[in-house]
């Protein structure tokens, strides 16, 4: 990432194409060779006629400037400008993106996936490896960190499950990443359950932990009858 003030560029070497703009200006101003002159007697019949549509001998300056500005804008656009780029993380600490993936996450799952995609994009800019784990996924985590691009291709295949992760799932993640230095982004459903506190303590031993809860989960409790009315309590996280 290379920046000029508040604007950074992901591929700054493309800006070298701006040096070719003066050459482009000269090429656009070039005129074709003068036409050959040939005598034709029939031209006398055209004498006295007026041509109402005049054509400029050269390209107007405003049109030249517009064309050059359009090419310059394309070069700057392909260079990947970024407003207020974040300074890259030099530590190279891997990132674990952990999702509960339960029924309580289904309401705003698309927003959670946008959070994951943003985290993968930031990790790519910082040169960090990433591991994405869903606690409701029955497959055991392998504890491997990979390039962010590999996880970006897998995001469409992630979905919430109609159950909650059990204590065994929390323990499996804690053991898979035990002793590995990494930071954690925990995209939580906001519900407490057995094994959650132990997993949080284990992750904090490996690095910093950032939590995102999202929309508050709401559920219905058992109904009860009160004076001829049926009352159903509404529970929130």
C-alpha cells in the first residue's frame, strides 16, 4: 500500500502510466497527411455553393483535455485508490474469525458475512493469514491459517444452523488453536452457553479478542394461563 496524504493505492505501479499522458496529447493532436490535389473539370459546377457544416482542422482543446482526463481517471482507478488507508500491521499475527453460526445468527447473517468479508480484506492488505471457523460446523477444526483469498471463495458456502454449539465444539476450537499466537474476531450471537467462558479465556491467552454481537436475539418462553388469558413471555439476549 502506497499513499499520498489521505489517499492510498493498492497497485501504485499503475500510476506510472500517467507519464504517458503527454504522448497521448501529442497523438490526439496529430493531423492526417494533406490530401493529394487532382484537377477535375466537373468541380466548376460546384463553384458558388456554401458548405453549412464546417469542420475544424484540428481537434478542439477542450475535447483533447476531456479525452486525456478520461484516460488519466482510468489509470488512477485501476491503481486501486483507497480513502484514509489503515497503516499495515507489521507483526504478521494471524487472525481467527470465529462465528457461532446458530439459529440466533440467522436474522442478520448477511451483515455478519459482510463483517467477515471486511476482515478478510483488511487481512489481505496487512499480509496476515486467516482461519475461519463456525462453531456449529460438525467437522473438527484443523487449526490451520491460510491466505485470505482462499476463505473469500468459501464464504458463500457458510450458513447458520438450527441448533446452538455445545461445550464440545468450544473445547475443540480451543484445543485446535492452543499455543498459536493469533488475534480473534468473534462474531457472536449474544447467547450464553456452557463452554463459552472457557473458550474466551483460551483465546485471550493467544492474543487479542474482538467481539461483534449484531442484532439482539429474541425468543419466546413457555406460555402460561392467567385469568382466562394466555401469556407468552418474550426473551431477549
